[in-house]
C-alpha cells in the first residue's frame, strides 16, 4: 500500500521541496495538486507529472484517489482546509506554523481526533542530525547542568506590505510566527515545557506585523531560552547556542549542521548535515506512521505547543515597552 497524497497549495515550498520529498518517498505517491490560479497549477502539475489538478481545495479533498493531504497554503487556510480534510476522513500533514492561534490548533486537533485521522505538523528541524546530537549531549550530561539556550534567526527578504506573511490575519504575525516558530519547536524538543514566556516586538515601518521579536522563555527545569528573529536583515543568521556548566555547543548555521563543542577537554568541530531535501524525513516519518497505524513524530498536539508560546509572547509584548502598538 502507498500513501496517495493530495498537495494543497503549490507555491514556493511545494515547488522547492514538498513535491519532490513525496515523490522520492517509497511509501508515497503524489496523485493530486491544488491552487486557485489555473495557469500556474497546470505548470506545476506538468512539471511534477501529477495526474489530478484542482482549483479548489474541497474538490481535491473529496477525490477518492487521495487518502492524505499536505497543506502548504498560507497560515489562514490551515484551519478550514484541515477541518474539511477531517470531515472527509483524510489524514493531514500541515505546514508550520500550524494555525493562526492556539484556539484554531485545538479545533484542528479535535476534528482529526474525532474523524480518527492523523494530524502532523511540518517542524522538520526535529529530524536534523545536528539537533539530535545536541539533544544527546544535553541528555547524556556532557554539558553539565544546562543554563541557557539561545537562537538568533532572520529572513533577508524585505516582504512587501501585501505579502500574506506580514498581514496578521493571514500569517498570524511576522518573523516570530514564520521563522521563530521553527526554532521554538527545537527549544521544545531540547528542553521541554515552559513556565513563562516574555517578549517584546518591534513593528515594521513598512508592514503591519513586527519586523523583530525578542522572546525570553523560562523552562520548567529553570533553563533560560532566548530567541531573536528578524525580517529584512542582511546576511540573516540562523545561530543556536546551548550553555551548560560543563560545556557549550554552538551551531552557526542550523541548515548547514556544523557544531562546535567546547568542554574542559578543549574545542571540537563536528559535522552533522541535514538531508538534501529538508522535507524528506518529515514525509518519510508521516507516511511510515500511517502505514504502521502509528503516530507521526510531530503530532498536532506537539505542533500546537509552538503556537501556545507565540501567543504568550504576543500577549506579553502588548504589555511591554515596545514600539509595536499591538
Ligand atoms: N517548512 C518550511 O521550511 C517552510 C514552510 N513554509 C510554510 O508553507 C506554507 C506555504 O508557504 P509558501 O509556499 O512560501 O507560500 P506561497 O505564497 O509561495 O504559496 C502558497 C500557495 O497556496 C495557494 N493558495 C492560497 N490560498 C489557497 C486556497 N484558499 N486554496 C488553495 N490554494 C491556495 C497559492 O496559490 P493560489 O494563490 O493560486 O491559490 C500558492 O500556490 C506556509 O504555511 C509557510 O509558513 C514556507 C516555506 C518554508
Ligand atoms: O524556514 C523557512 C524559510 O523561510 C521561509 C520564509 O520566511 C519560512 O516560511 C520557512 O519556514
């Protein structure tokens, strides 16, 4: 048996990675694609040789050939498209961030539970070998007692004011939702639950959402987490650092995968590059879970945690001194 995927939203990420990841997975087949604009839909479907093409998501979801949907549309579409898929008893793998807010995430989880279909969220950094190695260093005690984790990340794009990523009703926020979400999910994987989230955001002069967010998390185990994220900076960083009493790990570029481990024994460089197609392990995990009647590694409940923390951060930033009038 294979998982017969319908891909809703064939824009940037579907074109760059998702379609190829599905087509390269031995347990998967890409049988249907959907976007509203006819000409680019046909172009995409021709390029990837996909037989079924739809200009509305409901029709793709209803197609009997489809038994799982991958939702790669703007964030405001994730809730309605997940609910429609659950009604049709189709499994759902949805892009990040899972939804606009935690209440929407809850609706998605409840609908999929009720329909007895799986719900997964595309936080594929969980599969990065470098992240797994850091997890091992933390769990094995090699870094001693963990004190802090910090991440600085940016996207160099200067998004125009009408881009869905910088309109709150469409993307849910700015860089915190779009790129901060990935890093918060890594924090969750490495350090568990949080006790508190504080934040300050700075609204962009050019668009509705924030252009910068700084978040301070205190984890239940007392560890401090700091996340800074930006839109529109030159040479945008993607840096992660974990500091413990007996060691420090630094990754200059998460997508590249080199880490420097510093302990009393000295410094060593390790290389743990990710898969060529970053979405490949995600698709492999989800389709294998479906075939084995198991659960995907990144369930809806896991994905919602990040939305919870982001909501706490936005709520706090409204109270804090900030140039953002949210
Ligand atoms: N995991 C990762 O690394 C990445 C994840 N993402 C996530 O993937 C998702 C998509 O991002 P991206 O590809 O950059 O976005 P794009 O804007 O490039 O593409 C969005 C696609 O969705 C389609 N679409 C929009 N509304 C609908 C609708 N109502 N029904 C059907 N199709 C629709 C658009 O086509 P049309 O307008 O013709 O309908 C377009 O094909 C987002 O959630 C984003 O956060 C994005 C980049 C990387
Ligand atoms: O990782 C990513 C790369 O940048 C994109 C655009 O900001 C994000 O949406 C995505 O999550």
